[in-house]
């Protein structure tokens, strides 16, 4: 029976559990565990036979002592295994699989938000349009298109635009970081992404035109106060602790993650020893890495690449680097 169970372990697990989040790797690991467990069936069957034999010969103390010893050995082995796992888990976790990629560790969590000049009426119209778009399902549709799920947190009010009145025609100057795929990015001379599409929908509701101007988050205040842009919105993590401008509540959280290839890449932090890492030229990714000195010391080489998340994922897929640091939303799109 044990041999038969080992033989059918993989197809049995695949039939019972395979599909959805329970992918091929999960099937392989579970089938392997079932195969090893099945080896114990021979010992279990032998124990029953021998126990009956000893009881039949009026020697019940022998199976009793053997059973007690078995329990003691199991307890000691379980404690030893638990100790080993506690010590090794931080270094040997297999990570979460996302399509072709493996997330080894989350280095930081950030939130995207939208910034306006203090007291500018543009904020009230944009905020009202966003509430309507969230209420009528437009935000959810765009989120599903770009992220595969809706993780946004916009307030909803289908009548919000009626409350602020009609908006005068104008061109909305939108400052966006165009290296943050899939929030906002440039491709073939045009701009796209979740934030860009959502901004177009806002302008459509208000009867405005949209003009995208590339900026970086650290320059948001300067660009807003100088009048170069009307709104800082598009893959921007805004640091407005001094209250120099108005911001809407963060509408989407996003992780900065350390990633390898699911097929052939390192499966643990320990496996990164002596390998190469790709990061973009943006300081936030290097800051996330440098905050973990032990992790940083594992890499033999750190390559700074231009072109944002797409360039990093291309470099990893082509095995030009062994690991990369990217946004989790970009990984979900490409994975």
C-alpha cells in the first residue's frame, strides 16, 4: 500500500487540490510530503501486528513500553524540528510565487496620493469627479484592468459633481512620475497607466483637457507652487509632513519587494549570496535596500538601470541580473 501511495502521490494531489493559487510548485511539494509520510504506513501496520502478538502471549508490557518510547521520541523530534525552523525560516523561506517571479521579501510599504496647491479650486472638482467615478464603477473597472483587483480606497458619492457645480473649461496640468509602471509611464511618445487613465476620466467628466508633465515626487511642491502643474498625481508617494500643499488621503498602498525568477532563481535570501541585483536610479529603492545592511552585503554587484519597472523585469527575465527590487503592483501586472 505504501508503494502504491508513493506511485500515485503526484497525480492524486494534482487531482484533489491542483488549480488556482495551488500551482505546480504546491503540487510538487505536497506530493513529496505525501510520499515520505506513506513510508510510515509499513511501520504502523507492523506495530499493530506485533502488538497483538505480544498481548496474545501475555506480554503486554513490551508494546506499552514501545508505545511510550515512541511518544517520547516524537515529542523530542518535533521540538528539535520546531527549533530548526525558527532559526532557519528567516533565511530559507521559499517566497510567494507571482507568475514567473518569486517575492523573497517585502522591503517597504508606501502609499500613492494626490497633491494640489493650497486653496486651489481644482482640488474640489477633481475630488468630486473621483467620488463619482468610484461610485459608478469606473475606478473598479480601471483597477481590474491594471492590477487584476481593486485595492483603491477612493470615497464614493454619485452626486458629488452636482454639489460643486459646473466647472469652467480648462486644461489640467498633471505632474506624474512617468517611470512608475503601471501607475504612469511613457511608451512610444504617449502616456498610459492606471493614474493616467483615471485622470482622463476625471477630465472627461469635467469637460477639461489633460496635459501630462513628467516630474518626481520630491519636486512636487516646487512644481505646484510655481504653477508648472495643477495637480501632482501619477505614481507619486508624496511626503508633505510640513503641509506645504494639500493632499488627498492615500488611495493605494504598494510594496517595494525583492524578486527573483520562480524558475531557476534563488528561493531564499541565503541563495542570493554572491549574486547580482538590479535597481532603478530612484533613491527610494536604494533606500529600501540600504536599510537592510545584511541583505545588501549578500550581493556581489548592484546594477542601476534606467527605464523603470519594465526595464528591471526585462533584465531579470533575460537573466542579466539575478534579483531586482520593484513595486509589487508592477510585478502583479507582468507576472
